[in-house]
C-alpha cells in the first residue's frame, strides 16, 4: 500500500479516536475502531479485553519478534480546556483533541507502519502490533495482561511522543509508604517522643540520601518525599506520621535494590513499596534499531517519564511523533505533518533495521 494513502487513513483514524471517549478502563469503542482498521485491510487480528493485536503475515517462530506498541486510552480532560476535547479540529496544521498527542498520533503511525510491512516477506524479524489499554493508569488490563498471550517479544518500539528522537532508556518508579511512630499524648503535657518532631530528622535523611551509581542516560536515582500526614486535633500529639516517597529509578538499579536499601537503612518504623513492577528499561546502543535511528539523524536521550516500557521484560525503545510536553495539557494537539513524518520515519527505520 502506498505511504501517502496510509498517512491519509491514519489521520482519519486519529480523528475518529479523538471523537470517541476512551478514558482508562473504558476503551471498548476505540478498540472497535482498531478492529475496523484490520477488517478494512484484510488483516487477521485478535482482541483481548480492550487490547487489539496482530502478527505479520509471514510470522515465523524461528525468528526474533519486534513489538510495535502504543495505547488508545486517555486521561480525563483538565479544567483549562477552551476547545471541545472530543472534537477533532484541524487549525493551522494542528490537529486538536484529547489524546491526539498522547498517544493517538503514535498509535496510528505504528499501525500504518505495521500495515505497510504486513505482507512483506524476507524480514529478519517478525512484527506484532498491539494497541493496548490502561497505559495512563498502569492498569492490569493493558500491556501487562497481553505479554503472556502474545508470542514471545524480543525487542519493542513503544509509541510515545518523543519528537521522533530515540529514548533509549526510561526511569522506573517505586512509591513507598513509610511510618514514623511516637507516643500519643495530650498537648498540654511534656512529651519527648513526639512523632512530628522526630519526622524532622527523618526528612533530612531522605533529602540527603544518595545512590552512588549514576546512569549515563538517566542520571541519578531521584528520591522525593511528596506527601506527609499526621494529627487530627490541635490538642492531641499524634501516634504516627505517614509519609509517601516517590523514587524514580535509573537503569543501574532494580526496584528491588532500592526497596532493599530503604528497608534496611531508612530511619523510620516501617517502609513498604506499593509495587515493584514498574522497573527502568533500556535498549543497547549497538542494537540495530538504535544504529538505524542514528543513521537517520535521530538523537538519543534518557526519558524521565514512565510508559508501558516499564511492563516489558525485553529491550525497548520509546519513539514517536508529537511532543511529550503537550501530553495532558489543555487543548492538546499534534501537528498533522508530525503524524505524516512519523509514519515515514518509522517505515524507513524498519527498512534499515529489519533487513
């Protein structure tokens, strides 16, 4: 199929997706739009919950497999919108609408790219396309539930807006709940075990703590106390202070490493991770996909934001049209030519890397 025709169809699909509400966990109708694409292009596909996926026609179990993945759920529109978030409107080259940039443009561009290569023989990789749900909430019914169902994936391109630069590493995330305990009492009496006063020293420890291994792509591990809660009445010294700690983990550590360190060393009475599943991710700089991108003039960088890469166990590359800074913003948009160029660049990249 001609690239120009794919570009036009992809842009129409993106407009249809924008005008179809798809908050995380409510993606049934946008999943139907993806199914319609496959039907129209006579491509066999499968659907699990609100995830739609397909393999290339010449799929060969003896070959390694490349996953092309992006998501079709969105966050809810914020209060600052001046335009209808569910109206796909093109003005001065900008396609406005909720999810246009994050990650509709990437999704339709990867789908067009998959369709372009669907009938191709002689590739050195199989290709899977997966349009998945619940990315915005890291939900269990998104890419995480697809990995046991799909064929084994060896490497992945995750479509997120990167201005078509190569995000070769992505920080992981662990959120911890910690407790500092003290002795509750009436505020009128002396108390040398006030949990709030003790927490002052605890906060200094968290502010100063460093992890020695610094990633070339992702820099240091970033640890931040983001929430603190204690007390219910002015005349009662509380029994405890609750803390929430957000830790962005570089690729020098696993989330388990960070949890082990904090549980052993943090000067608190208890500290527990909510989950360890959102690990950092990366792809070797000498991988064929990276080398092909560098040959095309794409830049590499480490990404501080989280995506479905965190769920994958294989090497992965975050790459897509659009700008991450527009994601979740009011009057979200993507340039029409970003989508058109995204499809062209994905195709050229795979032409170079998969032969």
